[in-house]
């Protein structure tokens, strides 16, 4: 309540004499909260509340300036760095997630996701090294290490045995070099439908402050293998192919063969799914936030499907089975028919 009162007092000093209504808009997994400020003329702005003792808003401002030439990101109208308040352009109330859940027709989902893909390509086209932090080996390792520490040990109460740690290390020695070999572009790092806004022209892009320079397939994985909404394999594969075609046409450094890119997409997904399962478990066990805990099984399912599909990742599949067991669809080979239909092969 103290932060909210301080926020209202800040607005009052910035807009003296105006009766501004303030309502809650959203909260992030970290310490940021967002409020909608409604002005007497009916216009609105978003106020970011980022407690300065817990959050540094400098990366938000810096990344916003990097992305602004390519994407619809909120304009910054006012900023109080010391208090941790920022007045932002309001991009509306409807996220892509809400729009997708409201209208479940496949054609609507495909249309919106293709709009998101076009925005992603626009961002990737302006990429250059030395601007954003590197998505390097150390960061990739820190992220996947959240899985044994928070998901296995804390969520399941099953710390790795010596043999499991060996399998884990063997899997990472195969997985991470393949990821690090991918061409690098700007990576939003949370390019999900909850962070895309439905606006009159093109998608609004939010929550970009953790952007880095890293693997080209990462944001596509974030978009199509989401925590809060899922699609069948054929639908995802179709959109991966469409991204790949658009990326090639835009001159982006994707592999020449779609099967190579799809493998990159899937292996990148393994790294991200391990990270997300660990983060969601940490949010619950360390921070007392259970909002995302119920989504962990979706990522475990993603992980088992992909690690079972590639013989190089068999140690990781075995480890997952030891931790969480087998589901009845873990022996489902339906994806093979998809590969056959598109002339893809998982045995590259």
C-alpha cells in the first residue's frame, strides 16, 4: 500500500489539479507492478512501479530504445529513476493470450501468431553484435541449472543421485554446443503471447528488459511452446516452417534446410523448458508465488516428447522418466507422421 500511495503522490505532482483514477493493470513474476492511470479526458497511461531497492529500470529503458525502430514498444513519457516510477504509453488491455483464448478457431490463432512472427523477424533484422548482452555459455548454464536445484530437489524432493548427475552432464555436453552454434540475433527472451498486445495496427511488445544477443530460434520457441496455451504438433510445425520461409526471405541467418532449423528449434526448446520448470518451481518455493506452478507439467511434457525423439538426448529422457515417470502418451509416435508429411527427419 505504501508503494501505491507513493505512486499516486508522484502522479499528483506531475499532473497537479487533475483527478487521476488509478487501477491495477498487471504484475510480473519479479517485483514490478503496473497500474493504469485514467485521466479526466478519458485517456490513459500505464505506470510502472519498480521498487528501486529491488529493480533496476535502466535495462528497460536501454532495450526499449534498441527495439523501438523495429517493434511497437511503449513510449516512455515520464521517469523517476530514484523512486522507481515510469509513465508509459498504454497499448491497451487485450493480450494475444486473451484474444487466442476468446476465439479458439485455428484460423484466428494462425493469423495472430503470423503477426507475432512478422514482428519477431522485424526485431531480428536490426540485430547487431555488441549492443545487447551476450547469451553466452555461462548464462545458458545458469539457466538450465535451475532445473536440478529447484525442480528436482525442491519441487520433487529428488536431488540428483551421482548417476543422474552423470547423465545430466552428458546431456548438456551434447545439447549446449548445438545451441551455441546457432546464428545470433536479438533475443527478447520472453516473447510469449502474454507479452504481446492486440492493437489496431501491429502487435505491441512488452516485458523486453532482459533481451540479449543469442540463438535465433529462441524467441520462436517462446512463442510456440508457451506456458499458458498449447497447440498440436502439426500446427506448431506449420508455423515453424512459415517462420523459416519468412526469415530466409528477409535474409536472416537460418539454416538452408528446414529439418536443420526444426532440430535447432527443438533443442533450443529443451534448454528453455528446463529453465522455465526451474524458474516456476523457484517462484513457488523461494518467493511464495504459486501463479505459475501449475504450468510446470506442460513443460515437462514438452521435454519428454523432444528428448525421446533424439537419440543424442536419450540420457536426459531417461533422467526425466526417473524423476516424473512415464505418461500414457510418452510412447506416442504420431510426430513421425508429421515429419514424413513434410519430409523432415529427426535422425539428422
